[in-house]
C-alpha cells in the first residue's frame, strides 16, 4: 500500500521540491511560469497532478491547491501508518 501511495504522489513531491527557494537559489533556475500546464515544467502527467494545480494562474492559488492535495496525501499515508503500527 505504501508503494502505491508513493507512486500516486511522487510527482507532487517532485513538483513541490522543484519549487523551493533553495533549489532555485542554488540551482540557477527560475520559478516556472504559470499555469504549469503551459510551462516547461509540463513533464507531470495529468493523472498524477490534479488539473487545479496545473491550471493555477498565481502562486497563491498554486500553493493552496498543493496544500490541499498534500494534506490529503498525508492523511492517506497516516492511515497506512496507523494500520501497520509504523
């Protein structure tokens, strides 16, 4: 079950880590243009990244959508964790 959840949310995690100021500061990359579905960061598949994230037109909207999905992901991982006493 953990593997399935990891596969379900791995692109979201990669996207979130690619937007950190640390990576941008030291990686010599820029924040992507929004919406993401029309930017160069479009390597994420629609079935793994919700359209609301890919279609966000501002960074506030992007953050709100990523937090919404991220909180859902954490809750799903916590259920598995609780069931398996991890």
